[in-house]
């Protein structure tokens, strides 16, 4: 078929306009791809500020080191706030670009997801990246760190997951960890709990570089703290993290300028390692028949956050009644030894607690208790509720 030469220019114009129109429409395909990518990545991370943050550029012209913070509970959230506030100083050589935290938890009744304390603070601070991978070894998560977030330094504070070698290889200045013990003593999951259980005094906190082996990296700094003999983990843990955070802040400028490195930090003495093993709920049961008052007291202090501690008691003189559980909330050790007995009585003075006599004759004073199905109460309130009945601790009962 022959075309009239007079209409060729018209055809060329129409063809050119079609090409321009296709070019204008092409970005729509890209947006659809981004939508699919976002859905696919949903189980690895979520931005709680703006979806644009997930794809924001990481090109910086301020010359500041990019810090990625990893943590989950309240103590870590407080550390994040403190470090962020320090980073806002005009002469700060670093800035916080994002966080990594544990995935949101779902409420049992309403089914609503609840962010971790660190996630909530990160949202409040409007940090560019809020990531919560199911596992820190997930490839998509690690790809995102390497290609988009691009941290120069990572800081961990009670994050709660093992960090793989690929993660540790990403930040050029390494990964620093705030660990609430005087390493190499109490490496592991429960350093504060185990140190109190053991009766350690002083206690302390270490700032160290993270390596593949748990809590085994070279130490940047350590701080010691002498504590009261009745100090509990509930109050000691945040105190140690506050001290550790300040110690880390003191070291940060030298870390990001290369003065403090993994190579020139203090190598741990492997011969002095003590493991802080994960706590089992069954360890919360106290055994006055085989433990001293000091041993029970230290366990009460150490396990105050979780799982708590308890004994079994029998109320009244009827030996056929089933023993019931009673939680011990606060205690102290009396400086005396008496004849062993399993009868629990209140002391003679006005503010005395319940006297729990152990089989070795040592005496533990119970200041606050929680009987089964009841609220926490002081010793006097507990005794008033007995209406004159006797109380004995019972051995040989297993939870």
C-alpha cells in the first residue's frame, strides 16, 4: 500500500506525540512496583512516620557519622532519647538516622499491634528509618541496611537478637554495645539479675565493641557502682543503662574520628568469664530448707522484674489443706541466727516484717508480699487478714 507523501509529516507528528505520552505514563509502572515492594517488605520493616522515608536518599552533605540505634525496652528508649538529644548539638560529629527494634506485639483482646518503647520514641523523634525485622539475619533487612540506611556506626542497648557477621561488617566504625555488667563477668542474657543473685557489690556497666561471640568484644570503657544491699533489678537496670549511655557518649567523638577502634580497645580476659544464663521461671521458687536467708534475699532482688520469687505456705493448723503460693516482693536479711522453725511470724516492733526462719537458722524479713489472688501488701496487712491463724512455709512443693 502506497502512502500519499503529503500526509507523511502528519504521521510523524502523531507518532512523536504517542512516544511522549508513553514516556509520561511510564512512572506509573514504577509506582506500582514500589507498592508491591512495600507489601513484600512489610514483615521486615515499617516506617511509622512517612512512607517516603523508606525510599529517601542517604546522600549527606553535613559530614556527620550516621548512627543506627538497636534496642527494644524502656531502658533502651531512654538511652535513645539521651543520645539523640546529644546529637542535636551543632558541633556533634554524628546523628541518629534510624532504629532497629523488635517487631510490634499484638494485643490479646483487641488484636492491635503495639510498638516497642524504642519504636515509639523513634516515631516521636521522626527518625527516617524504623525497622523491625523478625530476625536480624533476614536478607531483605540486611540489604536495606547496606543499600539504603548505610550506617557508619551502630549502637545496641538491650536489642534482644543475635547480630550476624554480615550485619557487623556493614558499619565502618563498628557496633558498640551497652552491657550492664563488669565484663567479662556476666556475659549473656541476664547480667543484672545474675549479678544481684550472686550478691555482687560493686556492680557496673561496660561499653564494648560487638563481635560474633556474645559480649566478648574489646572493651571501650567500664564504670563501677556500689549499691545498697537491698537494691533490686527493677531500679538497678535503668541506673546502669543511664551510666552506660553517658559513658558511651563520652567515647563517641573518638570512635567516629577513628581514635578509638576495636584494635586499640581492651581485650577481655577469657579466664575470668562468667556466664549470665537465661532465667527459667522455675528458679523463682525459694527453698528455705536448702537456701540461706542471704541467698533467698539476693534472688528476690535479682528476679524482681521477672519471674519474681515465691514460697509455698499453709495457713492454719489443718495439715490436709493444700499449700498456696505467696510471692515475696521485698525483703531484708536480719543480722541474727535463731533455732530453725517453719512458722512465719511478724516481728515484735511496729514496722517489723514477717520473720522467715531458714533451716540453717538465718532469718529473712519479708517486708512486702502478695498472697495468691491478692494485691501486694505489707507484713502488717497480711497478718491482719489471717484473723489469728498461723502460717508455716512448706518444703517439698514443686511448681
